[in-house]
C-alpha cells in the first residue's frame, strides 16, 4: 500500500532513511502489499530464527569456556528481541501505516511557518536519535567482527589453516562451536556467510525499528506542541468563532487517536526490549566485573561498549515516552494560560472539557505494565546498580 500524496522535501527528509533501511528486510509499511517485501520479511525472520536456535543450543551445551557461553547468550538475547520486532511488525503494521500517513499529510498541508519550524525541530531530533541508534549498532557489530578478523588473520600468517576435507579451528562470527562442531573449509565458508546475514538482519531490525519508533514519537510530540502554540496564540475574537474552536477540538482528537495507535504499534516491542535490556545489563555488568578482575582490557572494553549501547537505547526509549507525556500534558497549561476569561461562556465550557482531557497525559507503556519515562529509567539504573554491587562483593569475597 502506498500513499497517494506526493512527498515534498520535508517528508522525504523524515521518511526516506527508513524507507530504504527498513525496506531491506521488508519492514517498510507502505510496501506491505508488495509480495517481494513479504518475501524479504519471511527470509529475514527465518535467518534470525536460525541464529536464535543455534545460539540457544550453544548456551545449553556450553562446551567451551564461559566467555564464549556468555557471548552466545548475549547474541541469542538480541536475536530474540530482533525476532519479536520482526513478528510484531507483521501484527501491528496497520497502526504504523496510520502514523506514516499522518506524517505525510501533516508535512503536505502544514498551515504556517511557525508550525513548520516546530515540526522541523522534532524531525531533526528524530533523525539525531536514529543516527545514534545506527552508529552504536554499527559499533557493536564491529566488536563482534573484530575477534573473528584478528583470529583468522593470525591463522593465515602462522600457516595453521586446514586444507579441504579436514577440520578447521577458525573462529566463528557468532559463538556456535558446540552446534557446528568440526567443519571443513567449505562448511566453514557457508557458516560464516549465514552468520554474517544473521548479524546484518539483527542490526537492521534493531536499529531500524528503534529509530523508526523514535522518529514517529517525535512527530506526534511535535504535533502536540503545534496545537499548544496555536492555543497560546489565540485571542478572544478568534475563539468567538465556533468553527475555529471546532478545528482545534478535531486536531486534539486526532492527536489522541495517533497516540493510541503509537501505543498499539510499539507496546509489546517496548516490553520485549525492556526485558532483554535489563537482563543483558546485569549479564554484561557481571562480565565487566570478571574481565576487570582478570585484567582483560579488550574484553572489558567490549562489555563496556555493550552496556553503553543498552543504556543509550533505554534512555532514548524513555526520552521519547517522557517527551510525549510532557507535550500532551502541556496542552492543559497552554489552554489555561490563554485569555479564557474573556471568551464566550459556551467557549469556556468547551475549553474546560479539553483541559480535563489534556490533564491526563498520554504515556507509552511496556505492554501496559510500566510507563516508559525518566522515572522508569532511573528505577532500572538503581536496580541494575544494586544487583552489580552485590555481585562485586561476592566476587571479591
């Protein structure tokens, strides 16, 4: 399904990145009725499912050292989250479609310069958040690839590469040694191609979905601020017009509608991301403590990077939820701070209903269990720090 409205320059600035980036895996909502898009989505899901199964078996068997077992657990956890995002996209793509069509419509029919400036400000914030997701995702992938490159580079120069139909001890991209066992050179090449695809699908699914969520949320926040500014700029002469008030009421209802679809589209995605992030924060923190005690600088840097990525990922989710909550609640203050006392009585009655509705902010929640905002981020940090403090004391004693 494609929007019939032609994109202008601002719409292209907001959506083009996600159109091509998510389109690689068949996740672009405007192409959902395209058979090739669905085939790409199915292949991506199968590839990521194969990664989850192989890494889960590796964690269960753990035939090598604890470092490989922990690496397999880390990769398996991210693969599970990636599969959840791939599957939930297929379930909730209609909610995302409504949001994307809203972006196209808002940029096509923007009313005035100050509204455009506000929307552009939030579009830039959304782009910045997406770039942060992308760069840290690339950094994580580089740390996954670097041990493989260095280990096999050393094998090449020390002439320890095995010949055809003999086994090889080369390092794999993903720690799945117990699953694949011994392998010939041809089998090794096939495994590496498969694992490269698994890593790329994981990276695009994680970074693309997270950036897309952040961008959609920022656009809805921008629309709340535009509505708030419109109310603050109104005077009594304008509000005597019932038609003008009706337009503002319809825009507020539309923003409530968009917030509902935003929650529906990403509620369980946020829940899966939150659960995996909390678990991985504890696991990676434990590994960081172990590697520091063993003076393993490279491993410590790797675990520190993953912790930073997890914290930034959680922070951006919470920042998006907090911004939506703040902007939706700020509408009530904007209406109250206007010159409502000089308006017509019938208008004042309508405004009081809007204030009552806006006083209850819109919140993004993780599966309706936990609101995603700065308070939740603080509680996650406190719980993780307490857990790591206990583990550090246990290790030292």
